[in-house]
C-alpha cells in the first residue's frame, strides 16, 4: 500500500480537499492566535484602557460565534438544495481574505476598524467550514473518511506553522527583511495570510466536483423554505440518534479543548510564562501536530475512530491535571507537546465520524448544526472557566474543572454506535 493511500490522499480530489486545511490554517495561526490579539491590544486599542480593550475583543469574538451558529444551518439548506457548496465556500474565502488583507490599513487607535474586519473575517472562515466539511462524504468512502480528515488537519498544521514561522521572522527581525519596523512587519503578515488563504483554496475549487442538489420534499420543488427546512433537519438529526449523541459528546469534550486553546496565554501569563516562550510553545504545537494527526488516521483505521478518540480525551485529562500544578516554562512546553499530539486527531475524528452518520446529499445542512455545537463549545467553556476564576480567585481550579468536560464527553460518547449510525443512513438512502 502506498504512503499516500495509507494517509488517505491517494486521489487528486482528496489531496485538493485537504489543501483547504493548509489554506485556512494560516488565518487561524497568525491572526486568530498569535499576532492579531497582541496587535489589537498594543496598537489598534492603544488609547483604550486594557480591560476595556479585552472586553470589546471578547464581545466581538462571541458575536461572531453567535452569527455563525445562526447562519450555518440556514446556508447549509441553500448549499444542499441549490448545489452551491463550492460557490458559497468561494464567497466565504473571498470575503475573509479581503477582510484579512484590509487589516494592513489599521492604524494606531483604530480599534473599531480592527474589530470590524476581525469580525467579518471570523464569520467568513467559520462559515466556510460548513461547506468544506460537507464535501467530505462526497469525495471519500466511509472507510476513507477518518484518514482523509486527519490528513487535512495534518496539512493544516504544516501550512499554518510554515507561514506563522515566516511571519514571526518578519516581526522579530524586521530590518533584516527591509521592513521599517515591527508594526509594518505585522501588517505584512496580515496581507500574507490573505494571499495564502486565497491561493491554496484554488486546488479545491478546480478539482473537487460540486455534489448534486438534494431532492426537496414533494411540493416544494420550486422553492425550498429555508428556515422551515432547517427546523425539519434538526428534528431529523435527533432521529439519527448516534450522530446526535456524537454532537452532544463533541459539545462537551470540545468545550474543554477550546477553553484550553483560548485561555492558554492568559493562564501562562498568570503563572509567569513569558510572551516569547508562549509563542514558541504555540509553534511547537503546530509541528508536533503534523505526525500525530497522520498517526491518528492510521490508528483509527486499525482500532476504529471511537477508541482512538477515547485515547485523545484521556490525554486531555492528563494535560488538565498537569496544568493544574504547572509552575515552570518546561512544564508549559511539555503541555504544548501533549496538546500537539492529540488536538488535530480529536477534532478530525469528530468530523469524520459525524460525516459517516449523516445523509451525504444533505451534508451541508447537518454540518451547519455541527458548526452550531462547535460554536457553543467556544462560548460555554470559557464562560465556565471565567466563572470558576471569579469564585476562587485563581485560574488553577478553573484548569482542573476542565476534567469534568472531558469525562462527561467521554461518557456521552459511549452512547454512540458508529456501525449502527452508518446502517441507519444506508437504510434511509434505499
């Protein structure tokens, strides 16, 4: 068996699909995580009190998640019944890349422009995942989906990590690159993200075929009522009990994952981990994630995706326990390695398992609801974390509290029978 086949990338359309992870991870790494938050607080919001700047940044992030939670299922209906998955994906990429590139025009004190562009770009990239993920069951067989999905995450780690390393080189040594200073280097990194995102989306647009339109309900052929259809799909989703329980489990354990991602820098700063060490640790996560994301695809093929997912959740419990007592930079880097080992695998297998248990002709609708559960995980976890900090006066108990999310998620996951879920979808298609 060839290496590409083992990785689930032996056909052109599979490689082209996975390249979108490479494309969009540049935005996730450089803008969402490593560069834009600091640029916002130190440049765009320089005239605001720090607590006000942080509060407004948090509100915009929450608003973006809420908008996607509403738009995802509705646009999913349009994508399925009008056969426009790729068209809507293209629109999202164009809007997101233009917004990211326009960040070059943000000057000192222009916090409103900065938040506006960040909001639009966040909505665009999150919505694009609805259509991107929905293409998976149309290009891969059920047995291929785990490997294809994990390989996509692996390529995302590589693409995002490579551009982030280049961007950090510009920012740390601007004179060596002929740049006037750090701020100019940061702005150039925003432009590079826009170009990277747009260019590396092209293989998907030119290679992956548009799936045929879903068949509408009798009597609605001329006009599918979008809201009514989205409500109908949610009711049907509850009927696909294994897919529904997977979403509930995903909501819980992904709460823990997303909270770790969002609060890592805050917690690290609280215990004295320097900014450069934090950025370096994030780069470690990116490059450790590459081989382990591929490994999870191979592991899922041998033992099954559900046992592999249990393994990832168990490692996250260990991460939370170590994080509770963490006091040194060495421990922070140890946690970065452990996170890199399981982060991509956990999220990729969640995506592929869900894709295997939903009707492929209406995958955008169902992945629209997948995005809803994913966005609520980005809200509920940090909210619980903040509440624990407010009650105890320290982030340590809040870190330990994350164990609850992982344990509950694993318990709900026991209700998921992947084979039964696949049979139910197959029976519905007959």
